[in-house]
C-alpha cells in the first residue's frame, strides 16, 4: 500500500506537470509535498506523526521496519549465516579518511567485488573469458586493482557492528582500497557504532 501511494501521487504530479498551463502553481507545490510525504512513509512509516494503517488498524511496514530490529532483514536473515558479498574484519582508526569513506583491505575487496571485476575485465577486453579473468584475479595481476578501484566508485558498502540495536549500527560508506587486513574508519564515524 505504501508503494501504491507513492506511485499514485507521483503519477498525479506528472499529470499536473504535463498540464502546467492549466494547473495552478499552488496545486503542483501541494502535490509535490504529498509525494514527499508518501516517500517518507515508505522509508519510515510514522516519521511524520500517525503511521499509515491497514483495515485491521495495523501500521504498514516501511523500509526501515523491514531492515531494523530483531526480526529485521539483517539480524533475522543475514547475521550469523554465510552470505555472498559479505566479509568480517576488525576496524582501526583512519583519521586521514573523509567521513563518507572507509578503507577496505585489498584481499577483502577483491573477494567482495569478484563478480564485478570479472565482468569488468571481460567487458574491457582485458580477459577473453571467465577462466582467464579468474586466473588474472588469482595471480593478483596489477591491472585488476585499477579495474577494482573503478568498480568500487559506484558501489557503496554497508558496515554493521553487532548488535544492531539502533539505526546507526549499520552505515553505508564509499570504499577505497588499502593495504593491510583491517577496515579503516574515520574516528568521528566510530561513535555511531
């Protein structure tokens, strides 16, 4: 229902915008505000007062309800189990890093982004096939670090510190390659964890 509300209000806004000559400006502004309220409810139902409820008077589950808490996606389905695209390490202070970046060890990064690197090597015609691309990664050829760095620019990672008892226990960062085996974080970011 929350998704339907966003789509309906957005379509109404598009209709108003298409008929911009005949629609009063105040109506477009009001509809824009309604779209924003619908998106806010989708992300966190109840953030603007009363949560949206179903016919049985139960609040709809928003995106934040689905991922946080004991029955949330992370604690219920991911933590404590082996999952693809995840790793585990200690964190150390990296005061030279910007707040939005984290230092990701090379070995962990190549493991997490291996599928993307393989596709990048084949797509750039640096490897003729899957076997050759995997061999390049296994031999840690110098070109893979350049491909990996380019790929990591468009893929933020989530860092989690157990127990995830509040929203700041999971945060997204832009990864950069570092040497060593520990994840580096700016000291001011560590307080949230």
